C-alpha cells in the first residue's frame, strides 16, 4: 500500500496496525533530526536517548496530523519531533539557568537598544550594551540556538496556518481575518529582517536545509549560521510581542 493510501486509510480508521506501519515509514526522519541535535547535545545525552524522545514526537505527529491541511507531513513532523526532544531534554534540567538568563537578557537588550537607537543594533553594540564581550555574545547565541521557543518555530514552519482550522464552513469571519492578518504580519516581519537573518530563516524553515548546507551557500561556518538563526528568532519574537501576537 502506498504512503498516500496508508494516510487516507489511517485517517478514516485510526487503525493501530497502520499507525505502526507509518511509524516504521518515518522513523528515518527521527534519526535525521536526532543526528542534527546530537551535534549540539552529544556531550550531555546519548544519541539513542534523543532517538527515543524523537519517536515519541513522531507518534504524536502521526496521531495529530490532518491530511486535509495544506502541509507536508515531513515538515509538520520534524517540528514536533524536535519539540518533543527539546521538552524532554529540558526535563533533565541540565541546561544552565545562567544560559537561559543570558538568552533572555539578549532578547530584552535587543528590544531596548533598538528603541533607543532607532535601528537594529549590531552585535558589537549589543555586546557593549549588555556589558559582555563580543565573543561571549556570539557564543551564547550559538548555545541557545537549539532550545529557542518551539511554539514560535511552529509558527515559522507553518507560516501561521496549521493551528487554525482550514474548514471554511467552521471558521468564523473573525478567525479567517485573524489567519490572514497573522500571515501578513509574519511575512512582513521576516521580510524586514536583515539580509543574512532573512536568508537563514528562509533556507532553514522553508527550504528545510541544515546549518551545514546553509553555511556552504552563505560561505559561513555552522556556528555562525547558528548565531544568525538565534538572533533572527529573538528579533522575530520581539516584533511579534510588539504586534500583540506572541506573549513575552
């Protein structure tokens, strides 16, 4: 039975046997995501543990996925797999509170400095404002890259569409308007990012490239791509907070 037929059958019957076949079909996706994350978390956790957490995310993805929504399962699943892995890593509580605080300080510093300067602060200006070295700032941005807010990443990957019901008969005019407005705001916020941040967001979320692949295209190191990604996420988050779309 072809994959499309499996999905159609599963959506109609919720048959456990079919679900197991789908899990086997997509378990390779878990290994890909776990492999990417092992590059960052390998010193703290075993690869097999990451795969185990990821399988939980895959199962959740299969149970929640709606074949009528205009989004590829692979795209939807990768975010849930990554989110489940991150959630379980957080439960292990090895991420230093100091690193979480630094991430929050950087986010707030970006927002305050942008208001004061009337422009986007450079890394040098941000580091000076925060009273830290440029290297410490860039190292922190690289370190926090993999535990940024997964709900914001959901929004980016799905372009604001997936969590809103696409059934026009069920959607109220207010919901349709909100969906359209959210997509327009998100598109504008991304378009207004500095060129490198815009490119990283586009290549990572919409073209689904890895840091290594993006680095090759942009002729930058994976670490540098990680830094740019983190700064872009924090910048988008701040702008969505201003727009009243995202909670601080």
